[in-house]
C-alpha cells in the first residue's frame, strides 16, 4: 500500500512539475543540501509545538520530528532535482537516514530487553535483513524490461520499494520500543 501511495505521489509530482516547469532541475550540491537542511530546521519548532499539543511522549515527539525532518528534506530535494537520477538519489539518502533511525531505536529496544530475550530480537533483525535483501533482489528482477515493460520509472520503483521496506521496519522497531516504554 505504501508503495502504491509513493508511486502515485511521485507520478503526480512529476506530472505537475513537468507542466509547470519554468526552470530546469537544480543540482543538489553540498551547499544546496545545507540550505535545504537549514530551511527544514526552521520548520521544526512549529511542528514540535503541534506535537506537544497532542500529548505525545517525549520519545514519540522525537521520533516524529526525526521522520518529519527526513521527509521534508526528501520533498525539498525532489522539488529542486526532479530528474529520475535526482529522485533516486534523494530516496536513497532518505533510506539511509531511516536506516540510521532504525538502528537508533533497535539499540534502545535491545537495551530494554532481558538478556534471554535479546537473542530473539537479534535473530528477528537478521531475518529481516535477509528478507530486505532478498525482496530487493526480487523487485530488481521484476523491474527488468521483460517483466515490467521497461522505462526509466523502473529505477524509481526499485528505489522506492527498498525505501518502503526500511521505513516500515523503522516504524515497527520504534513501535516495539515505544510499547515497552509505555508499558503496553
């Protein structure tokens, strides 16, 4: 479902952007990326206030801010560089950011577990990593011209499908952690 939403959003964005193009795509240099991050940093205080009004825990607020930041950087990058390669790079870097966030909460979750239960989490994570890699290989296989019909959009589909796997696992791991913290 997330993949379909992402793909529909991506197609909509590309269609709107291509119809309204005044300037061409802009390269995301380190300086441009820093400007994007600075602009997103300025959005955080207002977003944090809206979260605080929802009576969320400090962990939920921190996780929401982290994911908001990642998504906003992605969106602003694609606004500037909406080429196929630009979108792929932006989504790959988003995946990397979510992977770092996943590792942060995986380690926090691991610290909360009793020694005998840590093995279960470690085993599950190793199995998930194997699933992620195998599923990614399947998606790349199915995106070949003979199965998909081809086109440059296939690289966007492969990249976003991988990202969907990482984002979902990150959210799952956070929810496991958050449930223990809340005592659910």
